[in-house]
């Protein structure tokens, strides 16, 4: 049986659930038996974009063309640098709402985007 990518674990606290299109953060509280859970919903484009970035090797720069092809064009959607910029901006806003810093997704001038290598990203599989 082939393993299927379910999502990603970021810094041992945040999970991207690809199928349910959401980010979930589990935070232990200082008091006994207390935990805070925060959930942020994503649209399908943001899930594709974040999945592509997280699946690349940490610190590896994905070119804008690769991102446009894999997030939009592969699904017969119109792509543009403006759409990519807007999606990155929206994704950063959602990541910030779940508690990740603004530099989680790095912009590499004239090259593309990458995930900040200071963060631990683990692939989660079903199978």
C-alpha cells in the first residue's frame, strides 16, 4: 500500500491538514490538563502553495515559475506574478494568525520563495 501525504507538522505545534484545508495549532498551557487549540481555514490555492513550499527541502528556493506552474497552471487556472504576490501575502497573514512569524516564508529577490530553515517541518503520511 502506498503512503499518502496527509499534511505537515511545523515546529511540533502546528499541523497542516491538506484534506480539510486547515492549519491547527496545539499549545500546552501552564496549568495541568489545559491546552489551547487554534484553527485557521485555507482555500485550495493557499493549501497548494503552502504544501509546495513545505514539501521542498527546508531553505530550498522555489522559483516563481515553478510555483505558478504547480499551484495554478497545472489546474488550468490563470497565473500571474500579481496572483502569486497576493497569495503569499494572504498566506503570511493566515500563518501569522496561527502564531508563525512573518519571516516563515522568505522572499528571495529575483528568485522565488522558501521556508525559513530555522523551522522544523515534518511530513505526515497516511498508510
